C-alpha cells in the first residue's frame, strides 16, 4: 500500500512519520516559492505606479504614453493567461513556472536600463510574458502540491504574500524613487528572481498528471489577437474617448473571438476546453472573479486620484493611507483560506464580497473636506473583504477542475480576473474624464496635477457615481458566488469532476 507520493505506509511508525514530515517540508518550500512570485508581482505593481511621475521626467516622455507602462504589462498577462496555463498542462507546470521567473527577471533587468519611454514599454511586454507564466501556473502548482482540504489555507497564505508585497512596493518603492532612482524598482526584482528560479528548479516537482494534447496555435491566434484588440480598444477609449479607430477596433475584435469559439468546438486539442464552463461551480466562480475585479480595481485607482487630486497628496503619501487595508488583508487571508477549507467557498467568498461592498460604500461618502481616517476605515473593510474572497474563490476553482486541466483552469481564472482588471482601469479613467478634462484625469492619476474649486467638486461627484456603480457590480458577483452551488471537496458527498 502506497501513499499518493509513492511512499510505503506499511512500515514502522518512525518511517511513516518521516514520510509525512517530508511531505510537509516539501509543501512548505513549494508554497514559499509560489509566494515569492506573488510577492515580486505585487511589489512591482505598486512600485511602478509610484515611480511613473519620475519616469516621465527622466525619459522625457508624456503622461498619455507612460500610461502604457502599466497597460502593456496588464494586457500581456491578460492575453496570454489561458495560453500559458495550457502550456503548463502539456509541458509541465513547474517547468513553465520556472521559465516565467527567468523571463520576468530578464525583463526587469532590461526595464531598469531602458533609455526611452517606448523601450521601457517594450521591455514591460517581456516582463508581462514572464508574469503570465508565473501567475497562470502558480495556482496549478498549489493544486498539485496540496490536498483538497488544505488548498484554501495555501491560497490564503499566498494572499498574505500579495498584501506584504503591496506594502513593500509602497515603502521600498517610494524610498528607491526618492533616494536612488526609479530604475531600482526593476533592479530589485533581479536577486529575488534569481533565487526563485534556482529554488524552483532544484526543489519543485512536477505533478502526477499532464495533458497529452498539442498546442492549439490557431486557437491561440484567434483568442490572443481578438482579446488584445478588444483590450487595446478599451484603453484607447479611456485615453482618447470613443473615436473612429477605437470603434473599428471594437468591431474587429468580435469576429476573431467568435472564430475562436467556433474553432475550439471543433479542435481535437483545444486551447480552452469549453466543457469546463459547463460546470456550475467553475462558471460561477470565474464570472464572479471577473465582476469582482471589474468593481474593485476601479475603486483603487479612483481613491488614489482623489487623494492626489482634490486632497493634494503626493503618490507616496496617498499610498500610505492604503497600507492599513493591506495589513489587515494579509492577516485575514490565511484564516479565510482555512474557513473555505472547512465550510466551502460559497459562504466565505460571498462574505468577503459583502465586506468589500461595505468598504466601497464608505468610500462613496468622501467629500472635499472629509477626514482622511475615512479612507483608512474604507481601506480596512476593502482589504479584509478582498482577502476573504480570493482564497475561497481560488480554492473553489481548483477543487472542481479536473486534475489534467489544473493549468488551464488556473490560467482561465487569471484571464477572467485580468480582463476585469483592465476593463476596470479603463472604466476608472473614463469616469474621471467625465468629471474633469481627460488630460487632467491622467495627470491626477500619476500624481503630477492638483485640482481645486469647482473642478475638485465635479471630480468628487464623479467619484460618488463610480463607487455606486462598483457596488452594483459587486452585487452581481455576490449573486454569482451564492448561486455557484456546493463545490466538490475532500470528504464531501460530491466527487471531483472529470471532464
């Protein structure tokens, strides 16, 4: 009689205990390596936003162009999320994860030596390709490593890693920009990436199952090109309004995405196994992830714009007011993961969404002269809510995905979430541009402009409308979360679906 890792459980008590200890030690190392990826991504995200004003001056660029330093990265990880998740199922999730670290580290090195705005944006594309490989395979590695009744806790611990990374990005990123150079925002990734790449290569082990399919290059082309055109169109709308070119882009994306769906139904080895979306839990969980991201990321951007615009804070000072939310979120995430292991995702994830709605409702009360502790209170509610939601929703997806498709399911979840995030970024800037002139909205976001008087009041009124819209979107996510049904878990009466 053998356990799932090949160890003999009929030996002595000491041998059995040693085997269990070895499994737990491997789980701890694997989780630490996955956390490094989450940490590095979070540090990079918050630090880059803080460094943008300095980058504009140093590279002699402009606000509209430098927005693409953020957008290029988001677009790449969104477009390639599902594809590289499928790569992991075919070629090995650990292998693709390690390649992702190497590519991300190389991209960071090149970003740090960029001599112009377009060069920096191009290297951010390379960085995004590595980030897609990391994020789309990290959930699959956790699913391969941890049993079903312990995955929620593992996802909760990675949630702590994200919160810690966001805080470090604000503190370390702000210090680097202030006392050294914006280039060190990227250079700091290099030692972390080297350590993580080597640790992943020597420590991580491939899971027991791989897909025997081939890469669906035609499907990848349809999906990648269609999604990229659609997201670029949204970005253009947020930057320049609805123009003829953005209308052409939106219309042009539709036949490509339709062709992708038709091709996937006929392909023998589809990029995206559409039968996964026939499962109620998977479909509801992924749609909930989309609406949650669509609602919450717009809020983050708009609050930063409120603090830097009407309240006149610097990017550094504005970010400091969000740290309490990240601290509480990092504390809550491991506990909410354990709760989802015990009670399932439906109750825990839905509670997290309701907490987030409470935080956004608090944000909606902000006025020009509101005490800034209101921002802190709202960030605490929002941080607790998101850290309650993410581990539960992630574990529900991996608990109900067939083992052979862990990478695809993890990548698809990231794609839904990232599409919501990119759309949310566009929506945030669109709402801001409805209240103040569009160039001013971009400058407020980057922290290079202040507003007052009637313009400030108009922005605050626009902020209120955007917050109410976000609450409505979170309401849709709550409904989907509640209606997802009871997911398959170890020890439950339901069995794992094998699609």
